[in-house]
């Protein structure tokens, strides 16, 4: 019986320490902030990718559901633009 009591005591002490919601909605706020930063970072990456892509030797341009190269170039199997 004493072993069960010790296990319950440890469980009750560790549970609040491991809960992600220990600061109210702080966890949700942090997650939203991280998602917003990731979205901005992805937008910057995509704009850089679009401005320097699609030419011979450059990566294929990526748009939703499709990759393309400028003019009559093709994307090869490593996603580089070739003739």
C-alpha cells in the first residue's frame, strides 16, 4: 500500500510540471506566435525562390500543385531547370 501511495504522490507532483497548459493560455499564445513566424519565414523563402527560379541551372519554380520553368525549359528529376 505504501508503494501505491508513493507512486500516486510522484504522479500528482509531476503532472502539473509536465502539463503544457500550466500557464493558462500562454501555451496557445506561444504556439500561435511560432506559427505566425513560420508563415512569415515561408513567405520570404517563397518570394526569394520565385525571383531566382525557373532559368537554366536554377531550381524549378514551385507553385501550388505544380513546378515550372520559364520559357521552353523543363524540370528534371532533381528539380532543376534544363532545356
